[in-house]
């Protein structure tokens, strides 16, 4: 897949990313709106990583680093482009970013019902940690 281009998203990409997630990502997030993604890119311009093939958006991952932990979100590959190495290329770019920033371990949030995603994460060398649970509280805007 030599024509695959991996790059950071810019403000001009955000509408395309949001539309892409509707068809390629599993589930939705409270942050899946223009304001949320704009804040991400403004705060950390290298966090949202895109994969393009012949100018078409075919994959995304968010590689967020807070100075302490490396968090991976929104690994999504176009359904017709899966199992072609795009997800692996995105994860390699994210992991290289984390290493450059001094990160030590990446973690990913994966929906329990997302069997396809779980398979992809296992194939990339990630393991499930059953002793952790995610606790959330929506914050008023």
C-alpha cells in the first residue's frame, strides 16, 4: 500500500472526518461534533491522524498524549478498505508519535460490542485489561 498517505488533520479536514466517522466508526461520542474536533486540533494539531489513499479519506485515529498517558481513540477504517494494512499504518504513526513525546504505554477505548475492533487491537499487540472499568460523567457545557 505504497500510495497510502498518513498525515495530521487540519481544520479544513474536520467536516470530512465527521462524515467519515458516521460510516466507518463504531458508535458515537459526545465529542463527535465540529466544536469538539476543532478543540482537539487547536489544542494538539498532531493528535488527529488521517490515512488517505488516492486523496480519499480511508482511516483515522486520535493519538492523545496528556504528558502522562497515551490514549488512542477513533481508530476507524473505511469498511471497504479494512484488512489492507491501513489500521496498522495508523497505529504505527500514533505509536511513533507517542515515543517521540516520551510516552511509555498506549491504551485504547474499545466498545465491548465491537468485535471487529477488538480483533484489530489484538492483532496490533494490545491486550484487554479486565481489572479496569471506565467511569464517566457528562459535563455541562
